[in-house]
């Protein structure tokens, strides 16, 4: 039977939720940051141009000068080589804005003996790594409701600092879902959460976020124990963010029911995501973080092209 | 209860055991606390109704544990007692306890007293009076009394140190039983047959009539010591036991008169009830032994006391006859040695000693036997006189020399010439001995008629001759006379110690007489004889009062008031009047033992008698309550741990909490365990201080792996460099010319470095250097003893002058070797094997050629020298001393440059020096091999045939 536990206060404090956040940041976040950088480095950022001429720095093509164009656009060096006049075109490189939401609610502070990491650690690692990856790819990254979209090289430190800062705010309660504000078009959202809330609430959040056409990616982080329900015998289950308990005489008789319920829940969330064209991924904490990051990157890339496609249409 | 010696003080509590099934039912439906698991997705299933609300059953083993716990508590409440008091058996008459209080009951005396106390207490509970009779009380009337008085009387009783007869007690019992017909008779028997046990038992059964006689016997088989014998080589002790079956063993301890332990020995019974133990100690220690006891057998029978009769004395024997080794049967000392051997340590003067009497007096003897020594004169006479005055005993035997002339060291005046009986010129027949007089020390010995005397020396008739006479012939002529002199005695046998004058030396009487004489040696000062004849008689006739006696437990103490003085020469076993112990003044103690030399122990047999046999209870009642409560508590702890485990407490979730709890529980458990059991201090602290260990260095490892030469670092740089290069050259040449390929030589410091790896040590002497420490010298000596060879090179051949003062180097070397066991040395002889081991050499040259080389002297040659071209000792000479500065001559750099010029010089000299070095190395490595090589032709021829 797998062992599972909640992170205790000390471990949670290490995430910088309390007064000593700054000190703990030095203790804990560096390791997460390093982990995030490591993970980000394993995913090489590919060509990220728009594959079309536009505002950018990279050379795209020479094309013949058409009458009526500003003469300042003529590339005289190229034009001097023959009789025609050429214009140098650069590839259009437009920066996207990507909002990353990292769920830090109590239910994330959970780890079982089967997992490699607590869910919250995995979420922060993934989020920061993703941010680093995107910033290096020329995008701007922000945390909704916390920071504006940033494109600094030390994006990991900035986001971590901001999160620590937030936890030190009096009366701070970590929210499970991002604030349901409509995102600007052509922005993307990444939601890293266990999404163990009411599916209706999830649906509402996604709908309001995407109301202006923003795309998004939902990564559902799950502990292996939550999927397999490896309990038996006389067991008392405790909820993590309420005082609800459930005493069960024979836990093994609950497994089938639970798995059905979980599947239904996931289906509901998936439907909510798919209905707005958002991607939905399930990531288990017994899998390496790089796996989820790679999938996430591919989907963000796909989101880009989808966005471009939409734009083109 | 159930055949077990188990009882309960509150048995009604046991009815609570009937409640256990109820408890079982309750426990079964009350499961342990469920394990708690945090589960974030709980919301998903919170509304599900559990399908099966029935909780898991309590595991069966937990159920058993808890039931056992409850049962233990109930049992503990009932007050369990192991070995409870015997229940009363419905007797109505008074209780008569008959107690064997001989020494055999002493080892289990306390248990007997406790058992009797219980019997009396039990009888008192039933309102029965009791009577107590100890066997040693004899025919005293048996009186009924209440328990207090009986207990007090019992407490005052002690075992008697002898074996009392039971028959007088039987009369008292019979008398008692005629008035108290209903009496319950319990006899606490000691289990040995002595003291009419069987007859007493029969009488008891008869007197008891239809009442059953209970006999309580101890589980312990009494052991006893049946006398000791100071045999040659060891003190032998007879160990007896009453039970003849099975094996057994034990330990004997010997103490001297002051109570200090002298020795220990073990004994073992294979079968039978008698065995012997031997104290193999030096005679001085054996003579010190005054008390021997069986370890852990606290009874008077297990103690045997030894007085001066058991002492072995050292007797010196000097014969006046010229030593004739070829015919020992003709020598008087032969008979004396054989006769004295069984009870004394005989010393004889070594043949060829110039003054045998003086030499043997040095040997701390107590008796000196002079066989046919006529006159002792000069300093030996004075010494002998002093010896006797100081308490020594001189025993002289007559002979032709004594008959011819005698000195003043004889007890009586002798008539010159002697007397021949039964000879061809005599009317008389050979005379037998007269029975010994009462006053004689020989009194009591059986005079054999076969002893006859054909010749003797005669005493001049004088006043007091009769008092000096210890033995006489049948016609009254004195045969053994004795006189006091100073503190000692002079005794004269008017016979020879051999068989020429009589056949007394062939008889057993001779041995006995000598034994008595030798026994006098210790007490000669105390027992005056000779001149104080009347006093001596008075002393002899006088009885000896007890000094210290044994009690029943075998402890020496003040004699009881009932003890009576023993007659002198009392040799029987102890009895009520003569308790065992030491009698007489402290310098002439007489020992009386519980058992005589011939006593045997036998177990009493009650076969065929109508008796109720009971075993003496081996142990006291034990209250089991504390043990049970402790066990219950431990089980409670175990139950708590099990509950925590069942609730998932040992998982990751609550590891710290539970670890803390478990640590506390364990601490409590250990504290209890510690309180219950006697935790001894760890003996680990007594580890002996480790001896300083020798640590092999890297250098030693290398030196051990390859043979190499070594030189001693003197501290003089030139000399050390010369030694190094010289030995290096020599090693190179050895590798080139011979099959030996030594590694590079090592420089060593004998004070620090281990030398055993080097076969040859080259030591150039530099006079100015300080001498090595004592430790270093010891190591050098050890190196030489272990087979190493040191070549000392004084390098002073040029300075030495024949007959001149020794050079500083020689002085230095002599000082060094003063602490070393150096064999005799000689200049290397022409035929010494060292000159032939590889090259044929005449001498060993170095930088100089004129110096002498010394080597261990060989044994002088035997046989024809020409047949053996080479000689060798059995081993390699440990030391070779030269003065030719060998290493300087060897020292040649690799490019061929010599380090030192030679005197007189020349390539030939350098070559010879190298050859000499090679010979030395070969000599140290092969020893006398080359010397044996000369026989190879003969050996081959012998093999061919």
C-alpha cells in the first residue's frame, strides 16, 4: 500500500509562503530554479520565426523594388550588383505573450511514496522551466494577477521573487485557478494545476479567459496515488483543504468507484478545455518533468501556428 | 496444582478467568484505530456511500496477545507462588521431627532448617504441638513444645563435626512414642549409612507402629575427604562420596596454617564412591598445607587437617663407603634411599664432592643420615654440630669405620670392635629384636621375628643408657640409641644400613622405623628425649588439649566446652569428645580428622521398610506476582506498538512521531528490564593494554621481498658513503659472478630499523660516535642469536701495533660487545669454510691487507685433518671482525672510479677484496654447505651402490 503525506509546514514554508519566504527562497527556490533551467535546457528551442516577411532582425529575402515604395527600403549593396533594384526583407518576428498559472493550493502540497516530487514542486519546476524556455525563445511571460508579461533573461528569478513576495502578503490564500479575466487575443495561457475543483468552475474560468480568443494549455498534475487508489483495509481519508473525512471499512471496495469518478471529472475538464480549442495534458509526478515540458512546448508551438493560422484566416 | 509446585494465595480471583470469553468477544468487535490517509481528491468520492461499513476484524494475534495479557493480570492478582508451603495432611497427633545433625547434613543445613520450620509452622496452624530431636542429643528425653520454642531451639542447632550414633536417640523416640501414639514422625536424614542408619530406620518403623514414618532426604550427595598422603611428587587426597553412581567432579583447595590458599586441584568420580586427587606442588609448599577442603562443600567431613606427620622432610644421605657405582646393592645409601623414598625427599651428595657433609648441609635438610662414617672432622664437624644444635636430626648407621673410631657426635659411648653374633667364632645365634618399649618412639610398630642381627657395635654400659635406648635386641643390648643435643637429636643405629650386619634393611620395619625417626625431625625441639628421659615420658604420656576445632560446617574455631584432650598419638576419627581440629601447642599440632584413613562413605538403603520418602525441597517459595506483572506490562507495551503499527503509524506519514513514541516505549522497557535483571558492568573495559605493535614500513616490505645486504649507518658521512658504494659494488659483482642477485643495499640504524630481513650486516666502526642504546644492543644480540651475521670492520689495520695499546675503534667495539653474548673467536683458520665458499682464499683483504680477520672458533679438529680440506661449525658465525676496511676496497663507482686508494694498491688487491666479500656473503647464505661438499664424492659412490 502506497504511503502518502501532505507536506508539513516547514516544507511548505520552504516554498516561501510565510514571513521567512525570502530566506527560504534562498534555500529552496534555487534548487527549483536550477531544476527548471536544467529542464529548459533539455528542450532546444527551434526556429521561432513567422515564416514570412515582416518586422524582424533575421534576413528573409530580397525582392524586386516595386514602384511606390519608400526608397529608403532599397538595399543598395545588393542593387549595385545588377541592373535591378532590390529590397531586403526581414522575417517577421512578433513576440507572443504567455500567461503561466501555477497552482499553489493546499491540495498541491501532496506527495506519495510512488512519486518523484510533490505536486507543487513539479508545478513550479514546470512553470519556471516553461517560462525560461519561452523567454529564451523571444516570448513574453507573466503570471496572471501577479506580474505583467516580462521578457527578461532572469525570468525565473523574477517570477520566483514575485511569488515569494505574494506569499508574504498578509491574508494571502493561494488560489486554485487563475483569475477569470479575459486574455487578449493571440496570447496563450498555461494552467499547471491538479484541477481537483468543481469542473463547472474550471469550465467557467476557461471560458472567460478565452472569451477574446486566447488559446491555452491545461496541464493536470496528478500524484500516482490519485490515479491508482492503492489503499486497502480500514482507512480514514482526510481532505486537505477542508475538514471533511471519510472512514471506510474496506478501502479496496472503493477503488472502482473512485476511478470512475476520476475519469468523469477528467472528462469534464477535458471537454471544457477542448471546447475552446485549448489543449489538455495529464502529467503524473512519477514521470520526469522534461517529458511534460516537451509536450507543453510542442503544444505552445502548435498554439502559435494555430494562432497564426487563425490570423491568416 | 496440576502436578506443578504452584499455589495461589487468593485462588478465588481465578474465577475471573471465566470472563475471558466475554473479553474475547468485545475485543473481536472493537477493531484498532484505522490508519489515516490524506487524500486530495477526496471530494470526488465524498458523497459515495460506503458499500461495506463493517470494519476489519481485530487480527487474531492481537487478540491472543490481549487475552494473554488479561489472563496474566488475573493470574497475578491471584497471588501465584512457586513451591508453596506443604498443605497439612490431616494429621492430628503431635509432630516429631528427628534431625540428623552430622557433618553430612551441613551442606544443606539452611534448607533443612527452613523445611523443618515450615513443618513446625504447618503443625502450629493445625494446633498440633511439635517436638524436635537432634541425633547428637543422644538419649535425652523428647519434650513437646510450642512452635516459638521449637523454632528457637532449631535456630540454635548446628551440625556436629562428627558422625553421631543414632541408636541412643532411638530409645528416646521409643519412649516418646509410647505416650504419643498419634505422633507424625518426620526424619530429616543425612543419607549416609554411618551411625547405624539402617538399624535406626528399622527401629523407628517398629516404634511408630501403624503411623507412617516420613523420611526427608537431601538432594545433595555428601562428599568427604578420607585423609591425605604426602606421596613422592604429590600430595594425594582420598575423596569419598556416598553415592556410587554417575560421574562427578569438583575442586579441592589447600590452605596453610594461616588460612592462605596454597593450591587447587580438581577431582573427578568416574564410578564408585572413592577417588584420589593430587596436589602436584613443590615439597616446600606441600609441607605448608595444613587444611584441605572441597570447594563449596561446607561440612566438617569435606575438610581434612594435616599436621607435621604429613610433612615430607628432606633427608640427606652421606655414605662413608667409597662409591661403587657398579654394585649398588652393596652400597648402604641404596637401602636408605629406597626406605626413605616413600615419605621423604632424599638428597645424596654428588659423587666426587670434596666435602659431602658440608655440601649436603647446604641443602636445607632436616635429617642427615650418615651411613658408616667414622669420624667427621674439621669444618664439616663444626657445621654438623651447629646443624644438630639448631634442631636437626642426625641419624648414624654403624659399620666397620664407625666401629673402628668414632667422634663425639654419637649418643652413647661405643665399645671398639663391635660384636658378632652367630658367626663362626661365636656361640650365639643371630638375635631377633625385642618388642619396643612404651617410651620408645617406635612403640606400636610390629616387630617381625624374621629380623635378625648378626653383628652390631656395642654401647659402653653407663648410667642412663636404658633411657637412651629406643630399640634393643632380644637380649637387651641396645640396637638404636638416641640422645638430645641442643635442640636436635643424634640417633645411632648400631647396625649397618646395608645387609652385611643384619637383614633389618630388607624388612618393612626398617621403613617404619625410619618414618618415625624422620617424623621426629619437626618436633625434636618440642619433644625432649634422651637426657630428660622422665620429662619426655611425662610429655608423651600427657594428653593434648584442643587448640582449634572444626565445627559442622568445616570452619576452624574455638573448641567447644565439651571437647576433651586427646591422648598423644591419637589416630582415630573424631567423635563427640574429640571433635576434629588441631590439638596441642601451636608448634607441635596434632590433627584429628572427621574421617579416618580407612573410612568409607556409603549411602543408606531403606529398601524393604515401610517409609514415606520425601525429597528435601530444593528451593524456597517464590512469589511470581512481580514477574507476572512485569510480563503483563511488557505485553501492554507490545500491544501499544502493535496498535500503532496497525494504524499505519510506522509509515512515512507519521514516522517522526512514532519514532519518538517507540523510542520512549523502548526506553521505558529497557529501564524496567534493567531494574529486573542484574546488569553487570561490561567486561569490555578490562581489555589489557595492548603491547606496542611493530609496524612494518614500506622499506621493510621491500627488504623482505628481495635479499639484500645492509650496512649500519654510523653518522660519519665518508664512511657511510663508502659502505653504501662498497656494498652496492659487491651486490653488483655478486649478481654478475654468482646466481645470487641482491637488490640495492640498505643503510640501517639498529636502534630503529628491523634487522631480521638482512642476512649480513656490515658495520664499520667509527670511534667518535656515541654508543648505541641498550635497546639497540639487545636488538643486535637478538639479530645475532636469530642467525644473522654482523661483520664488524674496525678499519684500523694500519694503526694497530702488536702488543700496543688498543686503538679507539677496538675500544669502541669492545664496549659495544660487552652487552652481547659473543662466542669465542679465533683468526680465520686456513681450512675454515669461509675461505672456500666461492673462491679459494687465504685471507680477507680490504683497503689494507695486513689486518687480521676473526671468526667464531670452531670445535677442535677430530680425526685426520688431511681428509677434510674444509671445516665448518654447525651454524654460521654470528660475528666476523676484521680491520681491513673491506667496504672501502669494494667501493667502485659505476664508471669504474674507485672511491678510496688501496694500500699497497693494485687491481689484484681490489679483485681479492671483492672475492673476499663474495665469500663472506656466500658463507652467510650457505653456511657449512661447502664443507659438506667435500663428501660429495663419497656420497655419490654410496648412492651408486
